[in-house]
C-alpha cells in the first residue's frame, strides 16, 4: 500500500529532526568530517574537469590532493608564523592604542574629555577591560577552537575524509539518487539541482572572491607599510564571505590603524582608504558578478542569521553547515511559495468559478 503525501512528509520531517539533533549532539566531533565533505564538494568540479582531460578518477583525486598538500605546507611554513606574530602583537598593542586615543581626544577635543564626561567614562571602562584582558585574549585567540590534540586530529582526518569523499563523490550522488522516492523523483531532482546551483554560485564563487580580496588587501596593506597589514587583510578577505560585512569591518579596522601609525603623514591614510575603495569597486563590478552572480537567492540578512543561529547552537561545525542549510531552506521555501500560489489555498473558489465561466 502506497504512503500518502502527508505520511511521506511526516516520515521525512522526523528524519530531518533526527539529523539536526544528531548534528547538535555531536557538535565539534564531526567537524573534520563536515570539513572534509565541504572540501570534496568544492573540488569535485576540478576532478570532473581533469577526467574530461583523460585522467581517471583516482588519478584526478591524487593530483588534486598532492597540489592541496603542497599549497597547505607552503602556507603553513611561509604565512603561519608571520600571521601568529602579527596577531599576538596586535592584541598586545591594544592598550597603547587606547592611550593614544585618549591623548588625541584630549588634545583636539578637550571639552568632551572633561572629568566626569560620558565619553571619558566609556573610554576608561574600555581601557581597563583591554589592559586587564589583553594577555588572556592573546592566549585565548591562539588556543581557541581546538586543543592541540584536536588540532592534530583535525589536520589529519579532514584531508583523509576529503580524499575519500572526492574519490567516491559521483558514486555517492548516484547512490543517494537511487534512494529518492520514485513518486517524487523529478521534483526532488529539480530541488537538488537548484540547491547545487545556489551552493556552486555562492559558496564556490564567494570563497574565490574571499581568497582574491584577502590576498589583495594583505599584499596592498603590507606594501603601504601598515603594521599588522597581513592579519587585517586576511580578516577583511575572510569576512567578505558575508556580503558588505568584510568591506566595512576591514576598512574601519585598516583606516583606524592607519590613523595611529600615519597620523603625521596623512597621504598614507588616504592610500589605505583608496586601497579598500579599489577592492570594493573590483569586487562589486568584476569579481562578484563574474564568480558569484546575482541570482543565487541567498540574501545577506538570511546568511548572517543562519551563521549566527547555527554558530551559537553548534559552534564552528554549525557555521560550516549554516550556508548549505540556509541555501537548501531558501530553495525549499521558494518551492513551497510556488506550490501555494498554484494551489487552492491561495486561489480559493474564485479561480474555479472564473474558469467555469
């Protein structure tokens, strides 16, 4: 006896709830596996291209893995020490920046820095917090997310998972396709294709934009001579994943640091501002239209909500699954709205009477 649509929806809903609960319960335990799956998804088109050029799947996977390991080792050797050094120095310099802010405001705007003023009290509170927590913050930043053992497990397990996922990706997709309910096969395939289009357009495209802009900002700020230019540029590039957020935070942070460092040479402050302006022009007119496209259907507000919600529930793992879940829910929501607009609940009896006439 075939199941009704209501019964099928109930079973699928129960399965979804169980999956969400499992992800929440496991938390960071499954982080290397989720990361490996994300890497495999990201690199699957590369493997497909290599297969077109005559590579076998195993040869394509080995080639991609070897290139990835080389790039990862180079980044660890060349960038990691400098990145950690600048990060620690930036945290330790925070108290001195606070002192400079007080001095500049007292010299330029003595009226707002009078004893008992709200701005003075606010700055004093911030300064006490920064001075008291700067050392702890530096240690927390370096030790956050993972213990040493967890970090080693992640570094070893994630690439291995990515290798096997990439090797078997096409077979896994074929197997999942074979599990789909036959009555709704075309509909589910269409929805899956839409989800893949959104993810391919946004995740792959936006990560490429992040890499390009992060490299541009880091190199540009270092050439300008800005202290902590590498860490600030990489932060700006990473946050570019959330539209508009990276440019705002990166620009404010860079120009703020430039004000301290180049107070007597304002042309360099202008150079930092121009650098971010160029980055935004290139991103808005070249990179995003070409690599991401304008019709991926993932609104920045919806993305920020998903990152915040899943991040608070499941930590780093939640932030990794937030984007694909947000993209999938967006596709399903649009499908539901389309079904609603074509159904009796929306059209009611008026449409039937009009058709009968």
